[in-house]
């Protein structure tokens, strides 16, 4: 279950963070990302993370298949909430998105990457009432629950209706319902909350048309 009321400002960000490079993989604040760690460099990265602040982020390439140094400058700081190591040295990890960050440089390249980071705050120009209306609009656009997931869908809807954080609602709905990686990338990198909601509305309309 996602936790939309955990606020990024309540979490102390480090100055550096390990980076796991993946294609078309985007973690959003307030959401969980399951990962299977099997490459040797990322086994070392996980050990480093667990022995320090239990944090790392996902580095997404600008283009699928491009070089590891061609990464988007924006990511989400992830906190390792659960980790189970297997007998063969691989690990199952549950990474929780804390807040958006900007990659500003590199401390280390090998065996795994460590980035200099800084917080990336979200801006908005409208009042709380307008944000509440945008939140209500997107919640009203959610697809009808299917029999196999009706209970989970209702719990998610109820939880998001009760949260007062419009930013968290936007991020969680993006993570769960936006299917196009290009749209996920735009929504992750956009700093203005109103523009995120505009794009999310477009994607939910597309989802309704495709269904």
C-alpha cells in the first residue's frame, strides 16, 4: 500500500546517493518499486546503501539502450523498506519513493555510480481550493475496477480521497495508471504541479479511450 501522507520535507536528504541504471523505469514519491538485484555491481551498491542511509535512486536513460552516462537529471530518492537476500547472493528489494531529486554531478563511476544530489521542490501557482478540484477531477476519471482488483481499487480511491496532499495524489495516480514511459518521464521531470495534473488528465483520457 502506498503512503500518500508522508511528506518529502520531513525526510533529511543526503548529499550523495547510489544510482541503479534502468531503462524506462520511473519511481515516484509515495510509491513502492519492487526490484530484483542480481548484477554484481548492484549487489555491491545494495550493500553500500544498507550500510549507510538505506537509500538509492533509479537512473533512467534519456533514450532506451543509450550509455549509462546519458541519464536524466531528475530521479526520486528511494528508501529500502524491505530486503531479502537469497542463498545465491541475489536480493529482493522493496524501494519506497521519498522525494524528487536532481543529479548535479558524480562522486563515483565504478563499480557502481554515486551521484551528487539536491532536492527538487515542486512549485504551484494556484490556491488549495483549485488543487483540491484538480485532485477530485482525476479521481473521478479513474477506470472502473475489474472484479479481480475491485477491493484494492476501492482502498486506493478511498485513501487518496482522504489525503490532503495534492502532489502525492498526482504522483501515485501517475505511477499506477500512466502506461507510457515517455509520459511517465515528463511527469517525473515536471516541477510545476498544475502542469503535472494537466498531463495526468490527458493520460487518463487516453486510458479511457483505449479501454
